[in-house]
């Protein structure tokens, strides 16, 4: 990657860029679409848009944030155009949290959250962004992100029988 934040140009840079973010983008797309083929299509589209955009990023974090927001928007648009076939998360163990603590029930519950809650939960808990960073990415007030996280936790607690702390 160039030091000035420009997108990759050589085959090696493009490959490194793709490998650095493909898992994150795919998991996010799958969390919206619940279908591996559609998630793969949107992941590919997200990277194509990034490479065609010619954008420059201030840092690797901005680069990642742009991909996450773009992937999220692509998936939301796709869902608006057509209804999607739902699949059980258990059919796709590759989506489990990398920490090794597989809890299909929690992940199923997260996937059932409304899109705005799901995005906030994903960015906060899976990607480790702070609420101010999420607010900047989603172009909304920090309080909105905090409300979405609070409401998502309440829904998850209710669905999971109060198992969350």
C-alpha cells in the first residue's frame, strides 16, 4: 500500500488489500444477506467499487471503514430489490467468531436484528470500533449509535432469556 493512502495498483498490492479485508467484508455481507452466494457477490462488488473509485485514504482504518460502509450499503440495496432465502448459520461454521467460542444461538439472534442494530453490533463487537468511530462511519450522531447498541442488547437479552451481561 502506498504511504499516501492511495488504493493499490500492482497485482501484489491488490492481493494484499483483498486478503487484508475479505473476511471482514464477507462476514458483514453474510450477516445481512444470509446466503453465501449473495454474500460473495456483494463482497466482490465492494472490492470492485473500491478499486474503481481511485480514492485515497488517510489510514488503514479509513480504508477498512470505507469498505464496511460500502458493503453495508450494497447489501441494504440488494435487500430492497429482492427477498432473500434464509439459511441456518449452523450450515456455515466459517462465520463463527475467530476467538473459537462458537455460540450459534447468539449469532442467530444477532442475524435477526434490524439492519441498523445489526450494523452497530457488528462494528462494535466484531470489529472493535468505538461508538464515535461508528457514528462517523454511519454519518449519524454518537447518541444514535449508543441507542442502537442499547436497544440491540435489550432485544438480544429478551430473545436469549437474559443471558447477556
